[in-house]
């Protein structure tokens, strides 16, 4: 979730939400969860700190479906009277709740440029986050889950054995020959793998 103040990104106000209730890829359910959680914090009186500012306008990326999901999230949070629109990229149409026809801003409108900047910044923020998550997941292995095996021991094991498969196939005695791996840690590794 990004925030703009006076037409500029307020990056200190940006927030990431880990999806907690949605299984699989369901854009509408995820939108509903995030909006609901964000405004539930405000509705519950958690208005200090990171939830202190209430937006003048919420802009949702997408069309009528995403807008409906976001409105449902506001309702879940018992949050009313929040100005909210969605911006559909294909024709740069703004959808408003309970209005069937979209608002089409003139192509040279400063308002259109602003909502496009907001949308583009939201995309940039989301893409960066997902790349970081994918990168982190790529470099994780079962070794990361073993107590007593940190980055240095993991690196030493992989340097000596070459792969996780080779580490699995090695006995505890062979594992204990790796610098920094005691017999106790070697037994923990064998038990975990």
C-alpha cells in the first residue's frame, strides 16, 4: 500500500501486507483482505503511529471487480464514507462505487497524470517486493531450517559437499569434518535431513 501526499510519494508511509486469509491466487479476496485490515486498524482506534493518517482518497488498481472487493473490505472494517475509486489501465477509466459508467478524464488532465503516477508507483513497489521475495526463496534451503546452522555453516557445508543432495547422503562423521561443524551439529543435520 503506497501513500501520496501533496502529489508526491510519501515512502515512509508505505506498507506491505502479508496475505493471511487467502489461499492461492485470488486478486479480489486479497484486495478485500488488505483494505479491510488497513481500515480495521483505524476503526479499532489504532490511529497512532503507522495508521495515523486517513487517506483523502483510496485509489485501487483495477476495474469494477477490484473496486467492489475494496468496498467490501471497507465494509468488513465497519469503515464508512471513505472516498474510493479504481483505475482500469486499459482505457484509463476511473470507476466509482454505485455508479455504473466510468469517469474518463481528459488525456491531458493533470488529475489523470496524478492517478497514473500513483498507479505506476504502486506497481513499482509491488514488483520490487515480489522480486525480493522470489530472490530470498531462491536462496533458501532446508539447511536454513536447522537450528545451529547459520549462513556460515551452510556455506561451509555447500563448499565441501557441493549440493544439498550430497549433504543428505553424507554420514554424521563426514559432516563433522567440515570446519565449524561439531559432532552434535552434524547429528542435528542428519536428523533434520
